[in-house]
C-alpha cells in the first residue's frame, strides 16, 4: 500500500480532540519504547516494564501520563507499542503531538494500527473490517454482531468451509494425477462435501441484507391517506412530539426524518405527507416526495384510518404492490379505539396510536419484516460488508458450476479451475489473498488512531 510503510514508528491520538478528562495517544513500531523513554521521567522503569503493564510518570514539559506497555507479539498491533493517557486538554494534546513528532514518530494514516495488526497476523481481514464496523455501529444490535465477527466467528465459518473444499479439491487432484480426465460415475466425486460447503456459504451470503440493514440502519417510511395517524405514530416511535399532529387532513406536507432505535435496530424513520388527490401545489409536491421515499425504503408502513369510511383501504395492498413493487410493506389498521367503519381486511396489524394498544405487535412485525432478530433473542452470525458478500456470491456461483459440470461428467481440468476460483474467493474474504487496492479501500475508511 502506497501510504502505509510498515517498518517505522507511528503515532496518533486515539480519542477525540475536545474538552475531555483524558486523551489517549497510541504509538507502535520497533523502537517505540526506547524512543519514548528518552522523554520520560522514569526511563529505566519504562525500559524494564513487562508487557501489558502500566507505568506512571511525566513527559518533561508536557504532562503527567500513564503509559500502557505492549511488547512485540502483544497488544493491538502485535508490534512493540504504547498507549499514553494524558489530560484531555487541547494544550496537552498539542504538546504531546509535537513531542512525539520530535521523537521521530510519524503521524499514522487512517486505519494504520489495524493494518499493522493485520500484517502481523493478529487479526485477519474479516476481523479488521469488524473493527471498523464496531466503530461505526449505531445500535446495540449492530455492535453485538460486529463484536461476534471481531471474535473470529466469521473467519472460523469461512475456514471450516474452505477446509471442506480443500479436501474435495485434493480428491479431484488425485483423480487428475491419475490422468482420468472424466469422472467414471459419481462414486468418487466429492458431491456431498461440495454441496455442504455451497449451502452453508449461500446461507451466509443470504444474511447480507439483514446484516447491512442492521449495520447501516433501516429506512422506514410511514405513509397512508391524510389523517391516518402517521405523524402520531412517528411521535410514538420517537417518544416525543416531533411532528405536528392535527385533526386537519394534510397537516404534514414536507417529509420529516429522525433516527431512532426499534428493538435494538438503528432506524431512519420518515413521516410523510398524506396521500390524497392534492388540492394545491405544495401538497402535490409533498405527495410526489412521499412516493419517491416509499420507493427507496427498506420497509413501508402503510397506515389506514379504520374509523374513516372515506379512507380507501380496499385492495390497497394490490394497488401498492403495483405502484411500489419490490418494497417490503406492513399494513396498519389504526385508530382501533374508535368504532370501525369496515371489517379489517386480512394481513393488517391492529393499532391504536392513542392507547398504544397493538404497538408491541407492530414492533415484532417490523423486526420480522426486516428479516431480523431482535436484540433480545440472541444473535446468529451475519455479514454486513459488501466485499464479503460479493466474494461469497462468487464462490457459491463457482461451486454451482462445479456441481453441474460434475453431474454432466465434464472434464476434471475445467472442474478444478472452478473449484480453485471458489477457494480463492474464500481466501479474499479473510485476506489470505488480496490486492493493495482492496486493502487501501478497506483501511482508508477507518478513522485515524484505529
Ligand atoms: N382516536 C384516535 N385518534 C387518532 C389515533 N391516531 C391518530 N389520531 C388522531 O387523528 C388525527 C390525525 O393524526 P395525524 O397523526 O396528524 O395524522 P397524519 O396521518 O399525520 O395526517 P396528515 O399529516 O394530515 O396526513 C389527529 O387528530 C390524531 O390525534 C388513534 O389511534 N386513535
Ligand atoms: Mg402528518
């Protein structure tokens, strides 16, 4: 990678610049401890310190500090490294920056500490990506899932399948060595092993939609006829009077958006203008925007006022499916505290925003419509990286063609090329095979100090 030299000493502020109790600097690289000891009030103590221990002292003319010592092979990067905690004032931060530069440390690039951890074999590429996913996570659930990947659950799953496929590959290679260029019957071809790996990888690839929704947050749009109770429901989700509620139809014109957590899932929630034949220009523009939002949503919550004989709910699901195809939808039969003007059609969720009756069922409906687990019922392994997803899909595609070529008793040479491709794709996921471009893209999206 062009900007990451791996044999020098680097440093970065690992905490934010601002008013805070403490600031933490990270330094890493061969010679870090000796270099830092030259400005430290107790150099011998520092030079003799065992790994994973703390040394208290003063950086002359800068600040009192506590230094965490990591010897080579330990700590985050796997290199000789220190974490220096000083006071969190802007003056301390600036003086410490100057001091470390004078001592010969280079300001680290974004993600460079994690890159070094990857280089030294402390973590693989899935774990490096998990570090960034944790740093970016905005909900408890996304944090928990990323932690699972950081712990190596994804790597272990990929390696298990890779081992299975490597064994299958060696069976194929033996047959190739014996110059049997065609499979004689299906007895010796490892169909079962390849099918098992293929199915497991496909299952993992299928978790991407849910994983990325959890990681990036789900876009949920509240829509429906004017006065159906969209703004009231929006406020109920946010637990605040964010959107104006009134009995006058057409209250919300421009859409309103806000972040919230629903069952541990990070959600970008939109309240929109009621859908009706618009009377004037501004409302018509609001409705146009509502429709665009509906099309781009991960989940559409369509509200009907069950007490209003005018609210055209009839065959709404078919109509919406035609108008907004391919978007997950939930239909909400609101205002159940009032006498119903019609019998509730099948598939609607009953709700009274006023009394909050039915709200829990609505939340469960949202969780399952997004294909998610709620934070209370444990976590399966999910992926959220588009890069990992692409490789999984490619690997499954190659394995599908291996299986169909083998069924057609095609030449083993061709089959082994596809097998190799499937194995390579798994190698890309964990970073055993990779290019500088890919590494650059992954690590440059980290923040400095990570
Ligand atoms: N009884 C009852 N009234 C409700 C309920 N939900 C909303 N309302 C009332 O219905 C009226 C319209 O509510 P809003 O939340 O403003 O409806 P809206 O869909 O945002 O309306 P527009 O922005 O005009 O499209 C208000 O008077 C609410 O108090 C409910 O569950 N029960
Ligand atoms: Mg409204």
